[in-house]
């Protein structure tokens, strides 16, 4: 894929795959979600972002996918300045990211299989190739036998795994997950975190926001803590 | 197409609404074309009456007759002598007594000139030309009738154009609304598609297909409606025509005109989609 090669090329120039420098995010009305946030993530790292709700975790992750734009400062993702990126370029950035949303955003008018197919359909893969990759992704999260099921018929943990399958089907270099374990009980949450760890082990950079400190105590990963928009 | 088929009833209704909106001006157009055709057959005998001076001699009459026949745009020249005209007048009920009181024949010699075409412009021009011939006392063009028909047709044409313009707006509005509803229904899918790397063009494309397709179906519905109306009207006209011994029949819409209607409807559908998509996808973007 030619699009992927430019990504590798640019990461070899800058060692960091994600880099925030002096990032501010102000919402209309004056509320400051992020204040002077600077940090960087190297390729292949697994980073947890913690903090109370409203501390700015979701905002921070949204800036990576250009879902929101920084008010000031620079957000570099794979060597590209996301905060000043042209609108037309954004879809091509997102194709290299695996995004897992807090509200899941599954489509309930189609099967689990079709949900996972969507990122490939959108990028114009042939149906045969897309179907093969979608099944591989479903297999990785252990949902291959549920591919015909409607997402509404899946349990909470299964829905979350479906979201992960959809996020990784494009073989992204970066996985960004917003509170992926929020509504799950401990066993399911552990399984989900374990899944992210296995993707990380094959070289995918992983960013996970959570207010659950169990996996952090268990894995002892790198942790960024947000407190009222400030990086502690 | 999948979306059109997904909700056949609503899609059909939309096509019918667009069809009715298009059928009105289209029907008007067909009726007008037929009227024009009919009027041409009816008024080809546009005439000019040429009255000669009382002192016109036999040789003057021959000369004028020759000149009239030589004028381009004239198909028939008929001489009506003063005696002949008087005899005709005597035959008119109530006029015989009046004529009897006259000491001598007050009528001039006259020509009735039939024109080749039912053109008010031509009638006016010939009227001027004939007026300048020697020994011609008075020229009366029956172009008033020609002009009246012509301006009536113009009036009809303007009405049809206005109606078409107005109802085109309706078509654009209907499409605008259909696409708006469709965007709202698919809001989740659109938002997600954007988040997983779909380009704007990718998201817009199916809506354009939908809008244009709906326009085509509407145009098709209009075509069918107009043809059906012509079929029904013709059945009545046959009865009417046999009563009057005339041959009146409405001509259906030609293939070229029909295809033009389809293309026009598709273009309007496209326009409605463009307006709707620009507005509503932008709204989704902002939230």
C-alpha cells in the first residue's frame, strides 16, 4: 500500500510517532479542556492515560484523530501536523489509526461482519480481500462464530471486542482506545487489555485512556495522568 | 439503488410527487405543441382584402391582378367584381331592401388575397406593399385574427415556461428534503464513516445517485401520466372530431422530448441533492 509507505518514511525521520507540544484546547464558552500539554510516544509503545472524568482524556485522544483541533500548540502524528492539517487530508490520516470510541459507534442495522467490513469498504478494498481480512480480525478477537449476529445481540464484552476488530482490520500503526473497559466487569476488562497487549507486542503503538487503575498496577506500563487538563 | 429499493413505498411516493409536478408543465407543453399544429392548419387562409378605387379600369384590374400574383408570400388571388359583390350583399338576409334603396352600386372592385403562411409579420408587410400599388383605395388585412392566435399561443408558452420554472423549484425542494431525511437516517453511518477514513466524495456519491435516480423516476412518471392523459383525451376527441367532420388528434410526446424530460429531471434531482448534501453534511461536520 503506497499510503502506508509514506507513513513509515515519515516515522523514520522523526523518532516519535505521536508528539504533543504546548497543546491547548479551549471550547467555545471559555472552558479549557487541555492546558499546555506536551508529551511524545515512540513507535511500539503502550501508553495509558488516566485521570478523573472531565480531566481531558477524551479530548486528548480526539486531537490525535483530528476529530477535534487544538486551539494552539502542535500535534504531530506520524510526522504530520494534525493541528493544521487540511480537511481533505484527514481521511487519509485516519486510515492509519485504529480508533475505539467511548460510545462504540457500532451500526445496529447490519451484522457484526458488515461492521468490521466498513473500514475496508470505505477505503475501496475489493470485496474478496476485505472479507478475508474482516474474518481474520474477527478471529483475532474471538468473534468469528458470531459474524452473522447483529451487534445488539452481543454481550457488552463482545461488543467491545467487535469495536477492536473494526479498529484493527485496516492494520493500523496506532491504536487509540477511549475507555475500552469502562462498562465491563473485571474479567472481561482483563481480556480486553490483554488483547491490546498482544497487538502492542506485534509492534502497534497503543494509547488507552482509562480511569481503572487495575491494569496499570498489573502491567506497570507508561502512564500519563491528566488533572483538569494539565499533564501531571 | 439499494436505498431506493430499501424503502419502495416512500420512494414510489416521491417519484409520483415529482411526476405530478413535472406532468403539469409537460402536459401544457404537449397541449401547446398540438394547438400550434392545429392553429397552423386552421389559419393558413390568412387573407388580405384589397379594395380598388371606383375609377379603376379593366386594364388597371388586370395589372393589379398580375402584380398581386407576382408578390412572394401570396398563394391565391381571387377577384370579386363590384356587381358580384352587390349580388352577394343582396343575398344576405335583411340587406336586400337596403341595397334596393341605393341609387347605384356603391361597392368597389376587390381582390381577396390568400397568404402562404400564418405570420402576422408577413401579413403586415404585404399590407404595406399592396397599399402602394396604383389604383388601390383601401387594404384590409385580416391579420387581427392571425395576431390574436399568435399572441394567445405566446401567452400559453409563457405560462408553460413559468409553470415549469415554478415546479422545477418544487422538484428541487422535494429532492432536497428526501436527501435531508436520508442523511438524518444514516447519520450514524455517515459520522462513523468519516471517523474511519471515508472521504467526503465517498460519502456524498450515493446521495447524488439517489437524488438523480429519484429525478429520473419522477420524469418517467410524468411521461407516463402525460401519455395516458393524451390517450384518454384522444378517445373523446375522436367522438368530437367525427361530429364536426374534422380530424383532430393529439400527438404524443416524442422520444427526444421524453428523454430530454428525463435528463432535465435527473439534473434537477442532482441540484437538489447538491444543495441538501452541502448543507446537511456540513452540519454533521460541525457537531
